C-alpha cells in the first residue's frame, strides 16, 4: 500500500509546473519582494523581483501550452516499436512526436522506463529519430516512456508517463562472435570420402554391373557360378552423427552467454539433430524460430535453476542424446556449487562454455602508482576467473572460456586463469 501511494504521489508531483529550482526561486522572491523591495521602497529590487515573476509566469504558460500540444500529438500516434532490435546495439525509430525546435524557450525530452534502454534523439536523413540501445534481450508487451517538458532556464517542468502497447522481442547482441568453431560439427559420410581423389574405403560391398564400371572390379568367379556380372564397390564412408542438446543457464549478467547460444542456433552449429533449452521456461525446442523465442524469453530469469537443468539432461539422456553443450555466465548469483553438482551428475557428456564480455577498460592510476599498481578492473576479472577455475577444477568435460567483446575463444579455463593470475 505504501509503495502504491508513493507511486501515485510521484505521478501527481510530475504535473506540478515548477521544477525544484523554480520552486526555490519563487519561494525566495516572495519574501524579498514583500519585506525588502516594498518595505524599503527599493525600486531596483522591485524591478528585479517583478521581472523574475513575469519571466517565471511566462515560462510556466509556455510549458503548459507545449504540454497540451504534446498530449494531442501522442493521442494521434504513439510511435513505432523496436521489432527485431538487438541488445546493446543502436536501433533507430521514428520520433514518436515532432520536437518543434521552433517553439520558444521550451524543450521536450523523454526516456524509456520499461524496458530499460538508453535513448538519444538524433537527426538522420532530415528527420528526427529515436536512437535506442536496449540493455537486455527479452520479449516485451509494452513500452513505458517518461516525457518531460521544460524551459531552457530550468524553472518550469512537467513530467508524465505514456504506455505504448505492442509485442516485440529483442535478441541478444553477438558482439564480435560470428562464426566460431565452438564445437565439432558431425555429418554423415558419402560414397566417396574425398571427391578430389580415389576412394579410401575397402572394396567390400557388391552390386550389379552397370555401364562405365571398370572390368577389373568384376567378380569373375561369381559370374562363373551365377552367370551374373557383379562388381566390387567401396564401402560407404560413414561418420558418427550424435544428437546434440544445448542449454542456457541464466544469471544477473548473462547477455554474453545468450549471444553464444544465438551464434550456435543461427549458424547451425549443433548439427541436424538437436534441441535447445534454457532456464526460466520448461521444455525444449528443436526448431530455430521457436528456439530463438525461448532464448529471448529466458531474460525473465536472472537466477540459474539447477533443478531444471538436471531434469533437462535426464530427459535428453532418455531420448538418446549423446553430447551436451551448456552455456553459462561467469556470475551464477550464488548458485555456483548447486550448478556444479547438477552438471557433474549428468550422464550425458558435457562441454561447458563460460561466456564473458572481455576485460573492462582499466582505470589508470595517477603518478608513480601506474607503474607499480595493477588496474582494479584487471584484478577483479582475474579474481573471478580464479574462482571459476577453482569451481570447475576436475569437471569431467571440457570447460571453454569465450569472450564476446573480442570474439575470441580463450581456450581452457584452467590455463587462461593461470595466465591471468
């Protein structure tokens, strides 16, 4: 109840036409006008106070007029939605309202409250456009914008919210990950193992003679017994094609892990028979469109779910899947041990992909410290890698570290953690 009351109070306060600066100036001008200017008959002070009050009244009227026209414009059309936007990359939309830069002393700005995004108004191709950078992937049903109409002096301000309904999804940004050899792709063989050379297989299979076959491959003894021309042919070169299951474990900062899953799905790197699952939504998908939808909806879960991945891997084992790929972030929200135990208990051979966003930009130390003190960002990343290496030490499968920012596969986690120490 208290939270709802505070929300209503904040909304009602937004319609008050004075900003904190304007309210302070107005409150200070009244006693100055009454006790100093009028009381002492100071004409200069009277002129200054009167002029300020006139300017304040003028900007309040202008802000109110612009707010009324803005509300009318929003009723006529609320703008477009970012269909197909990619997280952490700029996406341009037509401006939801004309900015009216010619309107005197008043400016209009807005920001996105839900979903979280950075908003900037830019001029492209002669039109005002809304440049947004979505913070996180997901499937959304509305956009909540907070508009603010204010004067150039900062004395008057009106703030209100508008909700634009409509379904859209935001896919994870891949960064520099494009075509990475994240796993071995298995495929079936062909009759000829290498089309540029001779068959490598032994001639152990038989078939009926046909025009063009070499006479040296004819089985004359079989012909003498059966009066049928049979020839030897190479055995069919076959390669194993296991069924691969992939799974995304979510966390507070899992956009890099989601980007790796997107590359796996869009690049057809899981082979012809695969399935995909994720935290936050039960079940699995084996079609690319449905799997991408599941990947976007996994943004609703910010905590890994060890019980769900255990059930997923048990079902995959029963369905005959012989290889598994689990993509997970470095930060597991305190569920590190539970996640490790759940993955170790799996009977499906697993390959773990730990996704990171690279080393953040280091903060340079001043003076002599820059030569002796290691940057704080590098220390934090090294500490996280050492903790992850200690957590996954002795894991039966391969643990690979993938950097989304640089688009590089950094190799085995244990080796890279020792180099970063």
